[in-house]
C-alpha cells in the first residue's frame, strides 16, 4: 500500500499542536510498518530528522500553503496531481485538509472546529475558507479521527456526520514530561523566576485562550495576598490579535511579576512546568488541551476550565473553574498553595491519568482508522 501524508506542519523547532501530533504518530507508524510506502508531502524544505525510515519518500509541493488562496491551490490543484502520479492508495491529513477532486481513500484528523464557535479567532479570509471547506472535508473523508469525544460530538452536532464514521484517538504525552527532584526544582525556580514560586500557563497567547481572565485573577491574587511572592510565567508564542491583552498588561499593578518565556523546547519546558506551584489553562475551547496532560505527567497540579475537552480528558484530576469567573480562578490559585493535602491527592491522581495517554497507543489507533478507511 502507498500512503501519502500531509506533512506541512512537520517543521523544525515548531512542533506545536498538530505538528506534535504529526511527528509522534508518523514516526511510530512508519517504523511499525516497513512494508508500506509513505510519501510525505511538504510545502517547504524539510528537515532530514522527519524522514523516519527508508520507506519514506519526501516530496516538496510549492508554494508554501500558509494562506487561504494557497490552501486552495495546494490541496485542490497541485496535490491531486501528485497523488495520481505516485499511484497513491490512501491520503492521511493530520490537520483535516483534504483534496476534494479525487477518488482516493482519505483519513482526516480533526482536532477541533473552534472557528465555528469563535469566528473572530482567525482572520476574515481564513474564517471564510474554513466555513466553506470544512463541511466538504468531513463529507469527503472516508474516515475521520478526532482527539476527544468532545470534538466528535461537536462534528456530529455541527455537520450531521454519522458517528460511525468518526474514531476517537486521544493524544499522547511525551516521556520527557516527568517529575523532577526537589533540588532540581530549586535550581529551576532560581534560574527562571529569581527564586520566587510561580504559576505557569502553557500555550499560544491568543484571545480564545482566555488570557485576560487569567491576568485579572493574578492581579486579584497579588492584591489580596501580599504574603505570597508568586509570579506568573507564560510559555508559548504570541499569536495574532493581542492588542487587548497588551493593553491590559500595561494597566496592571503587578506586571513586573509576569514573565514571558516564548516558545521552549520540550526538555526545558518540562522542567519549568515540573517546578511550578500549579499550571493554569484557562482556554475557552479546545479539542484536547495537551498542557493538561503534560502538567499531570510532570506532577504539577492544574487549574483548568470546566466544559469542552479539558473536563473530559482530566478525569477528575484537575481543579476546575468556570472559565470566565475571575473570583473562582483566584480561589483555586490560593487553594493550590494552602491546601497541600488535597493538592497532593490531585497530583497522584494526575500522574495516574497521564499514564493513560500514550503516543504508542495513539499511533496504533490511528493505524486502525487508516485500515478501516482502506476498506470503506
């Protein structure tokens, strides 16, 4: 069998979200199935580290597909010609984008359809593209994989998809995310926060991540609890449309206690995460919410939003709050400092939950979905 894969998001030092999903699963599937020929379809120069074995043939399809017009050219005009030329049996797309004018079997991995619920989260043209094409993608797909039941149910409700067409394959967590010693924690706290304990927020800085609520809660926490020297660390890239966040930051009394670390590799990120008093993930909408499981794996308690996928995947091990309640979030922050017994219970439970999210299992389930698609 010859399988072509949309590998546009396999980019060196940028393995976030779908890129991470692509890397972890494709590496395992390729190595587990040397009898299969894989054609990796890139839209730019690729790193040799992403060619996992000799049964992978990389192809660069120009131009770089980073704009709705270029999405159309890449997926609907250029890609079908490559699939035909390479005599492809099945096309796998980890970001859900599919060619529509082909009879080849397809598997679309759809992480979320946040654009249906938060239309202002992307620019106008991208929103129009998603609204027009994603209903067509889900109809075209032979099989769909989602990373949570939350997303599966959202697809069924929004697009009327038959539930039997959709398989749920939860994300995994990298083995680099693990607890560290108390000595290491002291060193990390000294290096990264000038010796002060800290809360941490992982992920891109984006309006849908509900950052304003977190900043307000932190301001309230610092104002009402001067005895606590805690800082707030953000780890992640700055996404677009951040003027409201930037304006609020300027008005804060405790902005000196907020640190932005930018994008970090997993090795450094895991140690900073493992040293935090608590992780805070305030997102209003996620298909999975990988920082929740990464926090669990590091032995760090997490405060996260009720509803969407985070409540599903955390399985009772997280501190949950109403996502727009500044008061409730502030209370949870204080609780993680002052109630060590319950905090430790959550840590133990979180470590157990993290064990359930394994990339080997995810890759096996994705392969099963591929095989189902082949016989659809």
